[in-house]
C-alpha cells in the first residue's frame, strides 16, 4: 500500500486544492477533510454497520491488502486495527470517544501518514433525518509533512470519501 498510492499522490499534488469540495482547510501544517453520506437506516443500524469496518473499507487501503483483517472496537482502549501476517498488527486509530448511534472519535493516522510527525483526529457523527441517517466524517491532521499537508489534502479527501461512500452502499445494499 505504501507505494501503490505514489502515482495518485503525485498527480494529486499537481491539482489545485479547491478541486475537491470536501477539503475544508489545507495549509502547510494542517488539513481538514469531510465526507458526508446519507443512508437508509436508523442511526443505531448505521452504527452497527460502521463497526463492521472489514465489510466496507477497501482492501486497497490496507497494509495487508485484505479488509477482512480490519476491526473497529468502540470500547475503552479499543481501536481501528488491522491484523498482519506473522502475528503482526497495525493500530490505525485509537478510540477516544464512543456514543453508540451518535458519535465516534478516534485519534491516529491512516496508512503512510503514520511515519511522519503528524497527529490526526477523526470524528464520525450520525444524525437522524426522518427514516434516514446522515453520517458526517471529519478528519483533521496537523504537523510536519515533507512538502506540506496542503498538497496531500486532496488525496486524503479522496480516500476518506471513497471509504464512506462504500459504507453508504453497504448499508443501502447498492452495488
């Protein structure tokens, strides 16, 4: 995974940050991206799907290459983890706040961001909208990234948007 994103990252570096509307802020030492989806489910049902991360996260955005190796445990000390061969693992994020059916907050860094002097916080909020639920995901990252985070923000936005669009399709049962 580490090098699979390099061509996309290089291409995205050449695009203006305003190209992707979900990039909230993008500066040298911080960025904020958002993804919003609306699903045909109650917040409680959407929450259950959210926690089954190995069923909707793309294997292309894992270290192991297989999303079935992902778990999300929204309990004290829990996290967004991935099993690796040879009894290895990676903790992508640590759960720091869990209000089932309402909000999940985690700290940590996804993928290749982990090897840099960065800090990240992801907040996933669920809000009832009649017979549907809106899921708003905000990922804030700050710190030092060679070349500046403003160049990375469109790629991170694309990855986060892809994942939560996959969750939406999983919940709604659409291909």
